[in-house]
C-alpha cells in the first residue's frame, strides 16, 4: 500500500474518502468541524440524533455529504479528547483501516494523525499510524489453499498534519514507519514459519538473502565443523539431538567507516524447542517454533536499518539450532565446556537458550563491539513477572539501560528493567562445574541473565528477554514483530549521535 503525508484543509480534499474524528460526548474534532461548517451542519445534526457518540471504536460511514468534495466521509470515535492514550490511538487507526477495507475504499485521506496525544508530536502520530496500519493488514497465509482476499483493498492512504512546517518531520516519520514495518513483517514471517521449513539451515539461507538484497550487507555462515574447531561445545550440545544441524549466521551491515566499532545484535534462534530430554508438556508445544523470536527480531532490525541506509555499523548474529530429544541428545548431569573455557553443569536441558547464547556472546568478542544486545525468548519466568506486553531488560551498564528504555519510550515497544545484583549469581553455584545452567525457580529470568553476564565481560552488554512479547497465543496466535521497533530505534539514536559527533 502507498502512504503519503500532506498538510491541507479538509474542505479542499478530493478523495474517495476523508477520515475525521468524533470525541465523547458527541463532539466533532477540528477537521470534522470544518466539514460540518461547509456542509451546513450536516455532521452535527447526525450527532444530535445520536448516530455516533464518539466512543473509541465507533464508526459511521457517510456518502455524498453536502458540499464536501470527497465521495465519502468516515467518522471515527476517538473517546474523550483530553484523555486519548497511545494505545487508544493505535486502536482507532486499526479500526479505521479495517473499516476502509471492508467498505472497498481504494484511497483515503486521514485527519486522525492530527489528534492530540499528550507528549507526542506529528512525527510520532504519523509513524505510529503507519506501523499500526501495516500491522493490522498483516496476514500469514502462505500455507492456505483458500486465501482470504479483501474484495477491494485500500491502496493509498494519506496522513494529514496540521501545518506545512511539520511536513519535514512527517516525511521522516513516513520513512521510519515504512522501514520498521518492513522489518516487523520479515520478523513475523520468519517466526510464523513452521519448524519443518524454518530450520537452522533455512535461517542461514535467509541471512544470505539479505546479503543479496542489500549492498551494505555481507553474510558469513558458521557451520557445525567450524563451531567444533572454535570450541563452541555448549552451543553444539544443544543441537546434537536433532537431525537438523546448527548454523550460526553473521550478518554484517557496513554503514559507517571501517574503523567504527559495530553495534552487535545477537538473536536466539531455536527453530524448535522440545525441551530436549527435559521434555516440555504437550499442550502448546506447537508454539515452540517461536523460540527463534530473538533471531527473527534481529533479522527484522537489520532489514529496517538497511532500508534506512543508516550511517553506522551493525552486526547481527543469528544463533540457529534445534533442541530435540534422542539417543544423541545432551542430558541432565552432563558437563559442558564453553567456548570461553568455563564449564557448565546441565541441570535442565530446557534451559538451552543460554547454552547457545553463551558461546555466541563469546564469539562476538572478535568484533571489538561498541556494545552488544542479545535478544531471546529465554524464560517463562519473564512472563510471570511482566506478562505479555512488556519485555524484560537486564544489564550491568546503566548507560545502555537508559538508551534502551529511551528507545522503548519513543516507540511504544515496552521494556522494563529487572535487577541483576551479584547476590543472584550464587544461585548458579554447582558442586561439579564452574556453574549450573539454571538457578532454581526464584528469579528465573534474572539468574538466566546472570548466567549470560559471565560471558560478556569484554564489552558493554544488555539482555532482552522477549518470552512474553514475541508472539500471541489463542485465537489471534502469531508473531508480534517485537522488539524490532525498539532495536531499530536504538540504532537510529546511535546513528544520530555518530553524525552529531562528526559534525562537531
């Protein structure tokens, strides 16, 4: 779908449909008031009759409104004017898009991007509207023989901003919104793919495809034999029970000078996690294809970064493996020697993500990174702590925490910091090895991060646990595309810092 931004008066718009808001209780938005005036009170007469109250989610489609150049007018309920929240704004946009699609409107101009949301400007409103639109239109139907095709889908949507001086920021919002939406789509497509197709090999092939599509990306694939030579025994132990071998993909985006230290994003890519010998319960096990959600989000962030052509160096590491039970699988009680030389006693083979990531985090030392963020669907304990709307953030580096939470606030891709005090480290004590791979039930997300922290001493590092936010269950089951917005915004902010320093 084509997106545009402009600044114009509602009465001058000639379109298939013009979209304006109605507040509770039966109050017209500014743009709607303009249309009401030229239509000689037509809209306000409908409000007096009670045709629409203005509650969030209400819609009223009007044809041939007197003196209005556009063929149709869509009134959308926006709730109470001074209490409009960010979540409600996104709901309003999604409702608008579904209504336009259902009615067969091919194009529309939307004045909802002018709505007032406390602390947010036109840039935010336009960008969030684009991302919400693309998210609502997403449909994973590659494996359906009868596809649900909209009769006449919306093809062009224009967002209006209040003044011409805001157009430059709105154009930037358009650029950012489209790139991040493309990254989220790639993330969702990969995560929703069935595990008999999306194997570690498939992930490596998708990494090579990025190499082919973008001039500034080069991809290297590290196979099992190379991992053995590197001493990545912990990573390989997780994969040894599967017929699908492990592959680690290194996606190098070179947008900055060759001597600029890269930001490294490491994604857990367990394309299916049965739990191994410590087998998971059967109910809901199909959703363990989403255990590569961290890797999918790194793919998505690289897609967005490359589309934006950011002037910064970023390396994405895709740690692909599959955790299966078999006669060759690793066992509870095994002791593994990691790439870093530290030994780990396996107490639970379902705590496999940290065993893959610890070797990947050791591997990235060779890049002399500016900073490293690992992203993983790591612990069920994270869901118990923060639910399904907030990702857990853990890091010993206050500066990185501040930056990541800032990116979270900018995008609405929510994250929350959990503590990582040294007191938690003792839960990982083992009588037989340097550490155990689990620290018991208390503070399970934190002790998982503490485990990873032992392999990240050489650089600034942060950990995002996205077990609760990477996908939805139930009737609307599917990948969310998170935390692509957060990761991309973090890199955008770092890129802007680099430019500012160069200009200085």
